[in-house]
C-alpha cells in the first residue's frame, strides 16, 4: 500500500500542474477514452439506478441529483476515486494488489460485471490504438485479475503520462454523466434537465476528487447502502433496459 503523506500530495499536485493547464495531447486522450463513443459499453449500465426508478425512489431530476450526490460522497464514486488515485501512483506488485482490492470492493454481481467488463474493454481498446511499453508492463502485472474501470483508467493514464488530477476529475465527471444519461432514458427526464443535474454536481465532483487525492487506502469504505441494494435488486427486476 502507498502511504499518503503531505509531501506525496504536493508531489502529485506538482506533477499535475502545467503553465497552460493540461497538455493538449493528454486532454485529447482523456476526451476520447471517456467519451460515450469509446467502446467500453458504458451506455448499457445504470449502476443500479434502473431499480431505484422502478421502485419509485428516483423519479425527478432533483431525486436523481440527490441519488448521485450520495454515491459521490458516500458510495462508489468516492471509493472508485480513491482506487484510481492509488492505482495511478502504483507500480509492480503494488498495482496488482490495488487491482485485486478494487475488484473485491464491488458489492454485487452486477456491479462487478459493470466495473470489470468496462475495465477490460478500456485496456484492450487503449492497448490496441495507443500502445506503449509502460501500458504493456502494467497490463502484464495485472494478468489474471478482473481489472475495474477506474483502475483501468488509472493504468492507461499513468502509462501515457496524463496528470492524476485531470484523470480523476475527468473520470468522475464521466461517471456522473453516464448515470444521468441512464436517468434521462429510464425516468425519463429531458436532456436539458439532465444537463442541469450534471452542472449542479460539478462542485461535488471537484471536492470528491480533491479528497480522494489526499486519502489513504485505510480510508476506503462507503455508506450508500441503498445504491448497493439497488444493484442487487436489479438482478431480478422483471423488465430491464440496462445490464446493471
């Protein structure tokens, strides 16, 4: 495990900083990899939201915003962000241990599928189109492990020298946007309402990212129990649009 100290946080911030912000080439890769068009199948997953909609828990834009805020602050959003941070910083056997821990943290069969299927698809697509020795070494180190999506993003970004802060913020923003997209389709709510939900959550995304960068692995844990239960209930939901 990586010990997180003030000096490590400062070092990470220094690596992420650049006179003109994120390097355009790094930004371009993030935009491509986290685009809905990238072949990881993110559109097929609702993170348990579909059951919450069926149950009547989430039926309005405000309810969707509150559901997502809880996930960011107390659930998989926070946990995945911490995993991403430590996977981005890790090398060798340490990376393998974090990848195993991230897979073990999935609370249900469907959430495990959601996380690992996207992770495998992302690493395969990036390795095919943006190969590098560092990426190949990281993939080899995690052979035999079902790598989760946030860990896969971390591996790809670190291998290509994409700053941690930018990677983390982009990942969490895409995470929110994907669940909102599921809500737009399944509640349903309008596209404009969906965008307003995303906009109102951007400060929380930034706060979650900043907290994750300074968090140790000992701080892992969540309390978004209804979201976890929703993913379990979704397995037996009679009519489904999504895989999770």
